[in-house]
């Protein structure tokens, strides 16, 4: 098995840490109208690697998008699933990803 490319953190939002964005859905219901959620499964320097990761997700039944992010070190191609309007829906998808061996970081973006 090939070693996956090093994933680069998304420096755009400090809320990308899984521990910061995984409160219980009942606590978070009142805050759902303030955030849009994405699940980021990787960030790659090579667009072909990002497209390959997106295609693997598609084979598992997940629709993901590749977005570009210019960083100090160059362009990163981020693979994300979403947007989700509710943390509960996002957490269900994250669990399904985990069941398929896919790690995903939660990204919260203010609406």
C-alpha cells in the first residue's frame, strides 16, 4: 500500500480542530443557524491527488468537492464534503466516513 501524501492543515479557520466542533447535537441546535459545516478529508499540494481522493469517496457513496486554497507555501487542494446546515447531519456523515476508514476534520464557517 502506498503511503498517503502528508495532509496540510487548513490555516483559514481555527475551528477546523475536530475537538472544537464536536459538541452534542442537543447542545448545538441553537447554534446551528450561525454555522455552516464541512467535513475535510484531506488537503493536497497536487490537484491529481485531491481528485483521486475525491474519486475514492465517490466510490464509497460520498459526494465531495475539491477547492483551492492559496497558502504561503503554495496552493492546497482541499477535499471536502458538505455543506451541512446542522451539526447532527454532519456528525452522521462523519460516522459513516469513519466506518469506511476515512478520517475527516470538521470545518465550521460562519453563515
